[in-house]
C-alpha cells in the first residue's frame, strides 16, 4: 500500500441544499440527521462521513504507524485507521456503497473488494460495510468512526451493546442518517443527547450535549422540482400519520389506533346497501383474505372492488378453534368458506402463508387459495391510504358493512 498525499476537493461537483450545507459545516463529534424520505440524508451522510475521515487523516490520527511485514501474504493487515458503514441489512448497505463510490476520489482508493464489503484507502485506511441484522457480529473492534444509515430501523443493541464501545477507546465519532420509526431507542438514546428540533418531543427532555448535534429537515426541504411534485401528491393522498412520519420526519406519530382515519360515520355502511350493490353488478372483482388462527379467531374477510377503485368489506367469518376440514360437517373452514364463495362469487382466497398444508387442503377441495406475501408495514400503509377521504368527491376508498361487528372492533382497537 502506498502513502496518501491530500490535495483534493471531493465536494467540487456537488450542489447541496441549505440543510445539507449546515451538516457539512458542523464540527460536532456526533452528527445526527433525522429527515424525511428523499430529503437527501444519505447523500449528505456519505459526504459527512468522508469529510470526517479526511479530517482524521489531516490531523495525523493513527500515527506513528508501522506497516505490517509480509504484506503480500496477509489477507487483512491491521489498518492505521478503521471505519464502519452500518445499515440494517447488507442489501441496504449497497446504498451506502453507491453514495461513497460517488464521493471518494479514485486516486485515494487502494482497493475496493465488493465480495468482502470493504474499501482500502491509500495509507492503510480501511472502510468496512456492515449489517446490523445480527448485532452480535459487530463485536471486537476498536473504531475511529461509524456511519449508521436508517439507524432507527436497527436494534437497540447495535449501539448500546457494541458500536458505542467500539468507538470508546479511540475517541471515535459517529454520523447518523435516518427517517424516524416513532419514539424508539434511537429517539431516547441518540436524539435526546443533542438539541431540540421540530421533529417532536418536549424541550426539557433534550440533554444538549455539545458533542452531539441534531439536524432535522423534511422531504420538502429538498428543492428538486420533480421530487416536490411527487411529495405534494403523497401529502394529498397518504394518511396523515404517514405524511407526518415519512415526509415531515416527526417522531411523535404511530401512537394509539393504527387506522386513525377510520370513522364509523364515514366508513360503515348498511348491510343492505352492500347486498344491493352486489345484485346490481357494481362489484367487478371479489376476493377474500384468510388468516387461519386457532386459539385466536381465524378470519375470512370478503372484499369487493368497484370499477372506480373502492373496496367494500361485505362479509366475514370470525371463528376460534375451528378445524380446517371435517368431512361431512359444515362446522369447518372448508365448508363455510365454500358457502361464502358461492354467495359472493369469490375468485381467490389470499391465505396466510405460514401453513402451506392448509392452502393445499383448500386447493384439493375446490377453493382457489393462494399464499399472500406478508409485509406488515406495507400492508398497513396500503389499507390506511384507503381510509383517507378524497378531496375531489368527499368519499374514502373503503367501506365496511355494519353487520361486521368484529371487523369494526378490530379497526378501532388495532394498535
């Protein structure tokens, strides 16, 4: 490895927005960015991380340093300086690598090993990309600095059990970039170290530690014209709490009822109206959702879609401890769902994928069952969007029959 001569401006071709400039001008040891989606946090996070690496190099940190003997046969020599870029998963770390790849000048790079997720800079300086999926794998290193991207999605032990100790013996620094996930450990253990922002929380909660500096901006602070058109569209169509969290980057959302837009006077309709719409052919597509349950109630939920995109929940079965199939008996899921299918002309049962044998039983007995892909957060978001009342016609995109007491109770109590 060769030595490193610094005579460069790695930020010459970058046009930051105002909030990003504030980050780059900060000299606090720990820099925390809480930002809305597409606000440019990872973009500036990579630059702030690299800026801090450059500062360490220019300050001769890690010197004197004696290069290892037999370097050619060593798989990984002890570095002069070592830094980690940490993401919730390895697939997400690709974003960090892409952003850093656009920042680090080629003449500074000794080698970039994608298979081992690490970069050697000239002068025996190592940058490694790590996953926080299993925090125990982050043990055993003394580090000069870390960059944690989407930190609020990580487990608490990532910081409190491992990375905070890894920085302690070298007096290392940290850069944090994230969109909030509520008032979780990241809020209490990291954000509250710094200064109060408009992201939420009480003023007297913040500890104002001078070694920690909080930065806050929303998606609307990124001035890209096309982005702003899309952001405005999301503000107008997404549920308020998603807008508050993901666009306005607020911590104090997602408490209480999950489907906060649910309103009985708006979303609950007479059973007779549902049946009349079915008879009149207003529903163009009817499917059912299936949760097997057993100790907890199993559920079949019938959803009917109109041509203009409205979802009507027209029928349901809630039963605890009911068997999937009892030959000759009507007191089983196969028999009762067959009746529902006949009544509503259901084209598909989307089933909980955790029990493949139940799906096979349905198929064998003439029920068109298919495993549903379960993504809880995305599913909640999609359903929540339906409850929002549209400004153009004053109607939501979901209605529930008033005889479905269990469904209505679930919507009220789901937290």
